[in-house]
C-alpha cells in the first residue's frame, strides 16, 4: 500500500481551522472519536532503519498492529505494509522486509510514543474518505516518565486528488501551522542520531571535471541503491508502477555487473570479480522469475494480436497454466535465495561497495581522458562483432537469432556505459545512450519474440496428442516470427542513427 501524507508542526495552542471549507458539494466532514495510541518502534542499536527513512513499529490500538514503512524516493510517500501479531514478536515477514537495512543486526525497541489523536475525514457525496486529517499530541515515553512532547497535524490522501491536500495545506498554514521537511514521529523523538546519513551513501552526480573514479563510484552507488530499494518489493511481489519489482531489481543487478566489467581497469580486479560472481548468482534467480513474467505477458499480447483471427482459448489457457507453474517455481526459488546466508553476505558486500569502491590508481585520471576509451570497447564489440558472430554493422536479415542476441548483449553494455558516464561527459554521451536505448528496444523485442516462439513449441511438444494445442502453438510461433521480421526491417535505420559520427564520434 502506498501512503501519501504531509506533516505540519503546530504549537500547543494551535486551533484547527474549519475543514468544512474543503468538503465537496454533497459531502460531509466526519469527526472520529478521540483515541490514544501507543507505538513502540524497533531499530538496530545504531538506528540504521531510521537513518534510511525506514520504520518498524508495533502500535497498540490498531486492528493490524505491526507496520513497516519504506521510502519510495518521493517526499511524503512511503510503502506501508501491516501485519497482525503479538506485541513482542516481530512478524517474520516484516523482519525480512528490512533485511537490506538491518543487515543481520538485532532489532530492539528504541523509542515509545503515546499519541492522543483526533481524526477528521473529508468525505464525498458517496461517503468515500477523500482525505484524513489527524491532530496528534505526541508524548515520548521512557518507562513511566514523559521525556518529550510535541504536536503535529498529519494530512493523508485517501481517495481524494492531490489538489485537495493543497487546499487543506492553505487552511492549516493560514491558521499558523508550519510546513517543513517530512519527518516521521519516531525520528523527531530519537533526535539527531536518527537524522544522520544512511549507511548506503547517495550517488552524488559527477561533474565535468570529476575523476574517472568519481564517475564509477556514482554509477556503483546508483546501481546498488536500485537493487536494494527493490528488495522488499520483490519479497512482497509488488508492482512498481507499470513494471514489476523483479524487473527493476534485475536491471539494477545487470547494470552493476556491466559497470564492474566495463570500468574494470579502474577497479581492483579481485574485488570486482568476486562481486560480479555473486551478482551473477542472484541475477540467475531474478532472471528465471523475470523470464516467466515476460512470457506470460507476451502470451496474452500475442494471442490477442489479431481479434479477427482468435486463437483457441482453451489452448492459450493451457500454455498460460504451464507458464504460471514456471513463474511460481521461479519466485519460490528466488524467495529461498533471498533469505539465505549467501544473499545476506551479498547485501553486506553491496553496501560496502557503495561506501568504499576499491579503485586503482588509474581511477584518479580525469574522466574525459579515460572514460571515452572504456565506453568504446562494448560499443565496438556491438558494432563489429566478436568471434564468428557478425556485429551490428553486418547483421544478416536472414541470419540466426543467436547473432542478433549477441549484438543485443554488447549493445546493452554499451548503453549502460554511456548512461553511467553521461553526467560527467554531457550531451555526447547522452545522445549515444538514447540512440542505443532505441536500438536495445528493438533487439529486446527480437529476443523476446525468439524465446517466446521456442517456448510455445516446447510446451506443445510436451503433449503431442493435443492437436488443438499444436495448432495454437504454431499460430503463436507465426506471429512471433512476424514480429522478428518487423524488427529486422526497422533495425538498420536505428543502428545508423546510433552509429552516426555526431552521435558516436566522441568514442574515438
């Protein structure tokens, strides 16, 4: 569940303004009975969760008392996950959700808050709650003593639109409320120790005068942040907008492995090699889960591609059932991997890599001097081929799918490399990255279609007596091969755009 709220500091004498002014026509303002809530927050001894914007609490007075809140990257919004459970035993599922922040350290109570709350619901004409306004007097409790007290107003969006929050904010500020940075209650209670830097350092954007090492460090930190941010969402099997958490985490792993390889001369070889090996292990688990996702989505799209020539629905359902089993098996294997000691060790290594990447002396050189040559390597492999496989310059429209896939692999590395150096090298790198993204989209469609065609045939072959299934699989394959032919027709123009001198000339 995504929580979106704003907080306002108010003094003890603050008088809540009349919220009836923002109630829509036909709606009403509902005043809930006052309640007292007692929340116990759990964290590591060094407050790793709080410093990362994460919270884990048990709150007496809630129907579902245990809650984890996770950052989304957008101020005022958090993922909120609640579970039932007794007051002293943290639910196992919630404990695993904070794995990448706790990293094996013990979780224990760090602060207790007692909140006297008055809640107001702004409802529409159908009695749907649009916005919840909570007026909270918070006491920080230490045993039987109150060691601190503050008051704040929370405004949480429910079914309403964001503009309604703006109107309520105008009312509150007009009455004297102060809108500041979004600071959770327990962070205010814990004080400066909870507001220190997170263990995972932010990726500071490199500048044009940055060293090559600065650029690589920023890329590594960005990759690690992407991996770890999606860890809990993968465990929850949550979507991320129109995408999936499995896909986003897999992309983070792929980018980091690619960056460690592309910029290898700037990194200590043993350190980078060991990290790439462990990333390869989790990449395999994520890849199996992602491939099953892609195939199920592709089956639906391909089967519905021509409404005038519908496929046998029972046979399509039969194929989907096979893919659903693959998907669940892959996700189960991924779940098992992510609660293993091996994964816990990898998380430690990733945090250490973000904090202190192990660089070589060459990394001290100016970015503009070193990085173009490093980006040119995967680009040249893409352009001119490797071993016996043709490069993008000479891809045969009638050639094997494997040759096209090989170009895709090198093109993806070249794109990731260009994107990594773009903050320091500017427009040239950005133009190349965008052009390569266009190429990659085509080659990705090519690979998805090729793999799908093989999969439809393989599933049909498991039941050779099912003739309807065989016919359906054959028709699916025809549509996939048509998609492949379309990609091969469009590819030369996309490649010319990416290989023009004004786009890729800076690599030489």
